[in-house]
């Protein structure tokens, strides 16, 4: 299972798209926040619910409310889990490829937690079928859609077979060209492999992996890479 799935119940993709107008507004807002930080602390802006009230409500929910699935909701989720597993197996047989997100007990537990969180927000003693429906919808539009769209490509555990092979080829070449004890500019490595039509994402992935394994080290203000082993 991709490591990232063991850390988060839902994964939403936030894209940093370059837009001059939006970038200008964002930069102006950040500057205003820092310029008037003291004034903003003194003048707390109240929304539909005051900040103090909201904090008390969240604290109360955490300590006093512990909803569990109702029998009907549990039956519905059990059936949907079996259907998802069956569909995943059929897809793997039809395409001869493993699905990008394995549907396991880990995903079932995540949907249970989301369902119970929905009920907790309304201080309900049980999570109902409607909560399960919403939890399944959220899981679909977050983690599943992100994986199926390819937006998680490059994240740990989310690499296609072709990308994995490219990463292995880059690593083999890198080790052959730069022996242990050698220094080389990180930018030079990237440019050399780009000229060979390797993707920049695969190149940076290899460097990140080798740095994490201790095979490479940054030197000279992170501009130069030193081959350790």
C-alpha cells in the first residue's frame, strides 16, 4: 500500500496554478496580514459563530460525543466495501494491472471514521446511512479521484510501472557516471538527464531517494552533491 494512505483518511489535491491577478491578490493579502498583525489581534472579527464559541463546541464534541455506526449504516458500508473490493479485482483482471489504490481494511476504517465524524459534528449518538453516503462521497472525490487522475504521481507509493523503470534507469546511470567520493553540481545532473529526454520529476525523485538513503549528501549550500556510497 502507498505509504501516504496510511497517514491520511482523505487526500485532496491543491494545485498551485500561476495567475498574475490571483498571485497579486494573494501577495497583497499576506502583506496586509503582516503589516496589521497587532491591530488584527486587538480587533477579533466575529463570523457566524464566535471563535471562542467554536472552540468550546469542538472541545465538547471531542470529549463528550462518541457516535458509533448504527446497524443499518454498518450493513450499508459492509455491502459497499464488498462491492468496491469486487470491482477492484475485476478491474485488475481486465487490465492485468494493480489498481493505484488497493481497497483494504485500512480504507474501510477511514470511511468509518469519516462517517462517525459527520455524526459527531451534529452531536448525534449514531452515524446513520446518510453519514455513510457522505463519507463515501468524500472518499471518492478526494483520494480516489486524485489517484485515478494521476495527480498523485510522484508521491511515495504512487508511481506507474513506466515511471518506476525510468527511475531505476536514472539511478543506474547516476551511480555508473559518478563514483563514490565524487562531487557534482545538482543542476548539472538534472540538465544532463533532461538532455536524454528523462522527465524532471523522475530525476528529482532519484536524487531525493538517494539523499534519503544517505547515498548522496548536499555540499556547498546545497548546490553540489557528494556521492557517499
